[in-house]
């Protein structure tokens, strides 16, 4: 049987390819818009296909996939980005030969739309920041606002008139910040957004897998280092126990919508320890390989769900397993050393970077027996470095 893994440029696609490539009888085919891609370089990818870019050429991308599935039968097609997954779900009638391991499009958008998610959380008594919802910027009365606030578009990616618009979340500390953002982000004048109470604290999440409304597996981690250092993508993370309160809220939310497939439920933990629901990512996440290394093989479990195989009871996973994205960590160190930090803090960061953690620690991309993705990533990194 063949499985098509899309968005092969993503680290999560590499984790999926390596996981499912070990399943006996499965042939993994990867696809991406670049001539070469991270997951496509893996020894577990039997073939790599170059596709149109789903963000810049959405119509061409759907047509390409239509032609592909007309020629080749796939037991499962797995996109790992928000744009590709939503694009395929909204074109499900045209892609009748494509089996996607997702909830229906309406269900996915009920959680992906942060405005609708906030309303749902309120009904379920799940804590959310105080929020004001606006259909467009013309409804906004700036004289009634107090700061700081978080300006949050309801959708991370907006599909309109045959193209995608990428939005952004911004912390506003003054009316000048608001005016500047309204000018810099023209989509706010035509699409809904929220102004939310700013919650100080730290981010946390629960990683979930569901089978047609029934929970199958959960996982959690904590970020040890990020890029950029003040908050961003994780470059060093460690598996942790699932917080029981966040678990309760995640289950309440996903049970209510009869969820199916993977989801990451994100929270902001206030200094008082209250978890506020922030958003739900309705696909696999960037640090997926950490869960697999710790003992929760989400891609393999998802394959079993789609094939209706007996999964058995899901046991616990190793706490304290670490995952390091090495080149991301190098970038994070570089950004930190350029930042306005004291010398002693910079020296401590260098020592932390150099300190080996050999026990229960693995690199995300660099894997013995499957090194081509690491060489591919290094080649791109050096090329981008030369262009800086």
C-alpha cells in the first residue's frame, strides 16, 4: 500500500516519513514544491514528487493532486501544514479519491477559527482571555481600549479570491501600536479579528490523537530553548507529563466537536497557574519526532486508526526524553549572542549549548542510518548563510 506525505519541506513530514516508512508493507511517497525536500531525502521515501506551491498556486496544486490520484492509488494522503490540509479539505468533492485522516472541513474550521473557538470554550467553561470580536477594522472604537492587548486575526491563513493571506498576532502596548498594525495589515479591514486581554506567563500544550470522537493518545513536552530566544519555535524540548487540568479541557473541547485525527491544544499559563486556551492546531506539530522518540508514535497510531487496526491500550511514555533541532539551536545561540544580554548570561548560554546530554537525547534531523536529510538541511543552511 502507498501513503503520500505532502509538505515534505517540513520537519513534521520527515518524522511522519520515518515513522510510517518502518511499517511493513507501506511505500511512502513524499511531495513538496521545491526540487528537493527534507522528507524527500529520507531513505524511507521511495519516491519524491515536485508539486506546485499550494500557497502561491492553490488551483494548480489541487489539479496536480487530482491527476496524481487518478494515476496512483493511495491508502492515505497526509498533509502536515495548515494551508495544504485546509485546501484539500475545502476541495474534498473534487478530490474524491483522496483519503485524508482529518475531521470534516466544518469541524476543522470550528477549531481553526479562533473567534469560533473562543465562543465554544466559553460555553464549555474553559478559561479564555477576555476578548472582543470584530468583523472588520471599521467596527473598532479605539477610544474604549486599554493596553496591553493582543490583536489576533481569527484565521492564521485566509483563503480569498484564489489566494492565501498570511496573518500575524501582535501585542499592542499603545494606541500608536494599534494604528501601526492596522496600516501594516490590510486584511484587518476586510476579515474578522479579536482584541484579547494579554495573559503574562508561558505557553504549554497538549498533543492529542482521536479516533472518530474517541481519545486514543496524549502527549506533552516543555520547551527548553527557542528560536528566537524570547519565544518562538522550539529547538530543544523535553517530554513531560500531561497536565491534568489542560488534559481535562482538551478532552472536553475535542469530545464536544467529535474530533478525528491529530490536534495540538495550546494554552497560556498565567503566573497564578491558570491555563487559558489560546488556539488549536488541527494537524501534526513541529516537534512530532519527540513524541515518537518518547514512545508515542502518533503517525503509526493514525495509520492504524485509518485502517481500523486493533491498537491496544496506550501505555505511558518516557518522561525526560529530549529532542534537539541542531541547526535551529545554532541559530538560536547566534541570535542570543547578538542580543542585549549581559556577558555572563551569554557565557552561560554558550556552556548550555556545548553541554552534552547523551542520555535520552537525540537530534531531530541527524539520524544514523538516515543522514541524507541532515546533509540536505546543512546545504540549505549554508546557502542561506552565504546570502545574509
